């Protein structure tokens, strides 16, 4: 069967982005995600990668977005810098034995937890069955996933988690998260737990700052503070941490990261994770 003109256009966009020697493994619609998603393999020097991406989005129909990536030789390594920052949520918890991963994508965080925190039991939630099927087929995911909107999941659970990682994006940007969602996240944190939230395109997508500040405001009402970390000058991803343990200030992040990298034997001893990063108490940009 020949490809539709739309699929042909998507293939051209993918090759334009990843290079003409890339190999497209899959291109399909993902209904809830609301965009075509694809799996592509490509090489960068001696490294071989597999990426889950999507076509279209808030920047227009030609936008290619990398949702998740895997190093084919070292699948448990985190490829994206923001994922390594997200992993620091575990460093800010004394004994992380339970984790809630909201937004499975290509299961990068799940592979990391399985390899580097084998005593930690992750619960996985994603609202798109098609994305979960892709993660199973192409990204080694072998654990059950609750296929449900993260908001509905949190509203219905009485479980407590040491780490909650929020990475909820579809083709249009961040999921519509509200105060009730953050309240449920805070309620679902075990004592001493840490909530970490990924904000992509935080400097260009104006939806981000008010939602991030809403989390910080609800945290303050409970006597807690958020920390924000992003790479200086890049303005791509920002990670917001809400730690509730004893070492909660921004000054605690670097020592926690060093300890975590050493104890967990992170690749390259975790070097570079916080290098050239800005660590702030407030959302780091004035976008008013
Ligand atoms: C960027 S990907 C997550 C990547 C992931 N952190 C990883 O380790 O590879 C975003 C995911 O969020 C999911 N998602 C978006 N909105 C959601 C919602 N409201 N509830 C649950 N999942 C959602 C999407 O289906 C997509 O799989």
C-alpha cells in the first residue's frame, strides 16, 4: 500500500531533521497525543540513537519534537540533559523506594530507574495507549502501565510515592494541569519525598510560567519551596523540584547530586549534570 501524501510529508520532515541516513522504524497516529508519532534510528559519530518524536505542535505543522531518546548501546543512560536533571529528584530523597512516573513516552526514566535504582518500584501512567505500545515495541518497556489521564489517576489513588516525576506533554505542549493536580501531587508525596516537573520550551511557551508558579504557590502554603534548574543560555528545558526532606534549599542540590552520582555509579560520575546550570528559587525568566 502506498503512503498517503501526509505521511510522505512527515517522512520528509523527519529526514530533514535527523539526516537522510536516519532509519524511520515507525510512523503512526497517536489519538490522545493528537499528532503522528514516529520512531527513528540515527547515528552521531560512534553513537547510535533511537528517538520517539512527534510531528506538528504549537509551533506549527512542520514542527518536529523529540519526546524521548535512547542510546542503543547503553539503553539505561539518559540521553537528554533534562532527563538527567529529572533524575536528581531521586538524589533529593533519602531512601527512594517508590516512584510515580507521569508521562511514559519512550520510557527513558523507567529504564534509568530499573538500572540505577533497582530497589525502587516505579508506577507508570500515560494517557495514550498508542505511545505505550510504541514504548513496549521499540524502547524495551516491559512493565505494566496504567493507561489513564494523570489527573484522573492522582484523583483516584491513595498511594504515596517518594519521587513523583511529571513529564506530561502532547503535541500542543504541556498537559492542562491545574491547582487540583498539584494539590493531589503534594498529597501523594511520601514524607521526605520530592516532586520534579519538566518544563519544555519554558522560555517560548507562555503557558508554562503560570502553571509552574501555581505549583510553587501551593507549596509555599504548606511551608515548602521550589527550586528551578536550567542550563544557562539554552532556554530549552527547565526542571522544577519540590523537595520535602531536610535538605531543601538550592545549596543542597549540588552535594546531593555528587553523592547520588557516586553511590549509584552514574555514567561519567554524573559530570556535567549541573555544569553551567542556573539554580534559582523563582521561575528564572520574567516573561510578563
Ligand atoms: C515527553 S513524553 C515523556 C517522556 C518520558 N519522561 C520518558 O522517560 O521517556 C510525554 C508523555 O506524556 C503523556 N501525556 C501527555 N498528557 C498526559 C496526561 N494528561 N496524562 C497522562 N499522560 C499524558 C504523553 O502521552 C507522552 O507519552
